[in-house]
C-alpha cells in the first residue's frame, strides 16, 4: 500500500470547477458512478493548505457508496482504476456548499488526494 501523500501548496486562484489530476493511473477494476469504493484519502483546504482529514492518520482505509458522498467525489472518482492515485480540487458548490450552510468546511475549496484500493 502506498504511503500518505503530501499535497503541495497550489498557486493561483481557487478553481470554480472540479479539477481532476491523475497522479498514478491504476490498472485494476474501474470505479463506476454510484458504485462502492474502498479508498485512502487526504484532504486539505485549498487556501491554507491545512489538513482537515486523512484516513491514513486513522490507520485504516474506508469503504462507502459514492452516492452518499459530496458531488466532487461522485463526479471525480468514476473512471479511476484500482491502484490509482488521483487529486481532486473541489469548489464549494461541489463540496459542502457556500459559506454559512452550517458545515465547518462550507465555503471552502477542498483538495483531496485519493488512493483507490478496491471497488465493489
């Protein structure tokens, strides 16, 4: 299993659309819209570069249906293959909404690095 990634500070203004970057292209089964995925992930705030969550820190991956996740993950993970590592830069509209919606990450552009471990 790959080790916890580091996310370099991203220069420039935050994007207002989902930005998908494959860091490592996997060669396993492909994630499909609405499917179940097992992932390791790291999430940081685009503006500050500060980590807000990481499955690596808990020492275990997480499995869930894509349908229950933020839109940026629902749109950004399908097409990814097991063994791959992908970076998603997700604007507020595809994450936790605009500022003031009650979530601690509302109004924030989020950067995730996701390792796809399994699909099911």
